């Protein structure tokens, strides 16, 4: 019986939880299967906080692209990040899996020719980073988390039809194993329950607009509201809801 080959895999993910948490889910699965996994990011606070909660080897490299103008990003992308290039040459991974965002971009661009580079798109419409990596041939293949997130033009650019596949979004075991309690909606015996979220760090536009909408809606329809604001806007949003409650009480 032939022993299955084990690979060294670098998963480049950073910036937001939308990139980081799917990366964690994949990293855990790869590790269970016996592969060596390295998580790579840009070193922001969110990345360090989440990565530190999991026992993986991690590497952080400052992004040259973050905060740059579109034109500057384009010219920077034409040159490989020397620090990342040196790291990849030294560690020689079999696979670089880019999850989107700045960390993904710089690692995929700096990959050696012999290294397989695959990007994973979590959103319904592919982001600029993943589109760019396919267009300039830095990525060998792409995985869709949602069907048809890449346009027909991007699909046309793929070397082979099988280089773009829809496999879905990775989900962590702790979410899959949650005991679900289902109740009919609407339940005439209970108030409607609304959960509001705007991503791992909370979208400011959602955080500012939704409390006003809830205030108007709740005058005609009593409800329960859970609002996941993210850390930055928590105090402001909390004060908005308290203000609305004062008006009612």
C-alpha cells in the first residue's frame, strides 16, 4: 500500500474574520490529515488575537499594499515582496492557499514557479485580490465558496475548466456541533427575534443605520434584537439603543 504524501501548506489570510475563520477551519482539517500547516498574515491585532487561540505555526509580514493608492498597488504588485519571497524559498511549501486580502495577495505573488497556488473566494462576488491573481496568472486554480462568484471572463482565463470549482465555504467544527433549538417563525407566542451583524469588525454603515430602523419598526411590532456591533462601534450603538428605550419608558 502506497503511503499518502504529506504536504507543507501555507495558508495566507488576514485583515478580517471573513478571511481568517475559513482559513482556521481548513488549517484544522489539513492538520488532522497529517499535513504541516503554516498560517500567514499581516500581523494586525485581529489576526494575532484569533491565530493565538489556535496551536498553529504563524508568520507575519507587513503588507506593502495596505493603505496605498490603486496605482501604487498596481506597481507594487509587479515586484515580489523580498521578505516573503526569501521566506518561501527557504521553507519551500508545496501549496500556498490564498484566502483573499492583502496577506493573500503578497504571498501568492511571491510564490515560486514550482509551488501550487490556489485562491479561495468566500463571497458571492469575487474580490479584487482573487480576480487580480487569476488575471495575472499568479494563481493556478480557484475555489468558490458560493456558486458563480467569478465572472464568465475570469472563468475564460483559467487554463482548464477544472481549475475553477465550487466547493463551498469551510465551517469550523465548533459551529457545526452547536446544538440547534428550532422554533417556528413567526412564533405567535413570542416576539420576532432579529440578529444583526456586519462582519467580524462590524460595518459602520450598518451599525449607524440599523438602530434607527429598529426604533421605527419596533413602534408597530414589538421584537427582540441582538446586534453584533464589533468592538469599535459598541459604545455608540449601545447608547443609541439606550436612548430609544428612554423614549419608550
